C-alpha cells in the first residue's frame, strides 16, 4: 500500500498543480480582456497576453513587418511632434556607447543636447566655414575615385572615410587619411556592430536585459564596443595631454572647458565618461547615415543612367566643370535637389526612429497611449505611404517636383525624424549630401562594371537600411 500510495499522491499533487496553473491562466486572461475592453487603443493586430504581437514581427526585417500594422504617416508625424511629452526608453545594448540618442529625456539629456548643438554651430555647422571643409574633403574624395583609373571598386570604405572626416574635423580637429588602417578598422567594427545588433538573438537580450551577463553571442558585440570606445579614449587622452585652456581646438576641448567649470557640481553631467559617450554618439551619427545615403545615390545613378544624365546636364548648366559646387547652387538645381531627396526617401536609411516610452498617459490623434508604453516610430510607414507617394517603392525624383519642373517639399518627408529628438546634425548632413554628391557627379560618369552582376536594389537591414555591397566604374567627364 505504501508503494502504491506514493505515485498516487504524486498524481494527486500533479493534478492539483495543473488545475492551479489552468486557473491562474484563466484568471490572467480574464483580467487582460477586462482591462483591454473599452480601451481606446490605436488599431492593430490582436495581441496575445505576455508576448503581445511578437509573433507578428520579422526580426530579420523589422521595419517591413511593422509597416503591415502601421496606422499611417500622419499618426507617426504627429506622434513624433509630441515626443516632448514622452520619455526615452533605454536600449540595454546601445546605451553602453551612447548618450544623446539612447538616454532618457531628463535634465542631463537636455544639458548635453543643448551643449552639442551650441558647440557644433560654433565650429561651423550650417556656416560657410563648414562648407569649405566639406568642399575640401569632396576634392580628396574625387581624387580617390580618380586614382582607380576606371577600374571597378567598392566605394564603401572611401565614402565612409570622407564623410566621417567632416564630423572628425569638428570633434577631433583633424581628419584621417583614406589609407589609415586603424581608422578603416574602426569603420569595419562599426559595420559589424550594426549587423550584430539586428540579429534576432540580440533582440532577445534587449527584451530581457538580465541575460546580458550570461555567456552568448552578444558578448562579441560588447567586445567590439569596448574596442571602439578604447579607440576614442586614446584620442581624448591625447587631447588631455596637450590641452591648453587658452586655445580651443575642437569639440573635445570645448567639453574639457565645461568639465572644469562644473567640477565642483556633484550633479553635473560634464564628466570625461560622458564626453566619451557623446563623442561615440556623434561619431556614429555623423558617419553612418550620410555615407549610406551617398552610397544609395551612387547605386541609383548606376541603375538609372537616364536620371544620371539629367543630373549631369543640370550641373553643367548651373555649375560647369571649372569650380567646386557650393551650397548656394542648390536653389538653382531643382532636379538634383529632387534626386537627393528621393534618394533619402527611397533609401529609407533609418527605417525605425529611436525607441521612446510614455512617462504618462498620452493621447495621439484621438487614441490613448497608456503610461509605460514603448513606442517604435516607423519612418518606413511615412516614407513609403501609398496615399502620399505616387510610386512609393520605385526611385522617382518627380515625387519632389511639380508639373513645371520646380522643386517642391512634402510634409511626409521626415528622414531625420521629427519633434524634440530630431537629428542634431540635420543641417550638416544636408550640406554633406549636396556637396559630395554634386562634386562626384560633376567629375565622373558612373557605370556598372562589365564583369559584375547587376547590383541589387533591395536594402540590407542592419539597424539601418544600407545597399548590398556593389562595385562601380567611374570615368572622368
């Protein structure tokens, strides 16, 4: 009897456990349905308890799967405009190497963003002095293209280096030669970081931050991040060793001044550790997005030679071949401006804006967003909205032109996001894009190498949307 009673008692306990578990699940469902019923939530697919809409998402191409549930471009635009009413959600991976982009909306964030904007403008952002730096760098870039003597080459590294040199001249007071192997290594590490961050397993670590300390593939990402930060630390230390308070050379020196001013304030955000994170933030922001856009622009010239021909004709008519383009030329070049804007729209470089979280109950266009809701602004739904763009999935510069050939703006064009967290370097990026693009197309005719496959026009999703690797041949005009 004792032998038989043992398994019977286990069976009884097992049945009781199952009944208790089932009861708990039913209660959870009732509570969830009761709390959800009558709520004025935005429309979307029906979410499951605990996991929400996770099964509706394709983590290999998150922007595209989010677009299937998008409420429309205006909701995204209005929501971003109200972001001063929301708080920033921390990204457990990116917050290790970022301050301005991935920290909560508080006093320290406002302090650092205000300082960054003020200092970038002092060092020429949006001014003639910065334009001269970009024109000079465009000359170096054209020389690098010319050195290939018509042979096929991948423009990724040289374009990224050139674009990065613009922000580096502000932050570090210097530029990096295109042959600098240590700098090229940093560019490749950043590229690998983006690739690792978008893997489905990495998304799991973001959802469950406590997994960060356990062994796994995410540790490789942290190793790369540490290498990247060590590279920047060495530059900061070199500046510290040669710093003269009477002579402000660059952004780092300006930050040193603020550290000294606030050294007796225990609540100040001006520390060398903050400087490291801000520099890391600005370096990525000033390097990756604009260089990606320029690569998209070259790819579009390869795939649409008739459009390239029209740009050539406008450049020849307005600028000619004897001088470097200036930002003043842009107002006289509606077609080239339309092409650049269409590259940004079609390329959709940052398909998902930075994540946010509501710190109080918020109403957007009549829908209630509860406190503590993570918000993922999907810029793809705006830049590819069928109700706004005539040919949303085609490269069509006429999206930005009227029937008389004039350039026209579109309020749904928000590649730099919108609201309080709009891109800090928007003006710099616009100047970069126009001068680099027109300088290259002025000097060269681009074509697909004879022995290369036809380039792919679909994007690679690695945190951003970038072109697949491609090669190009350029001949001097």
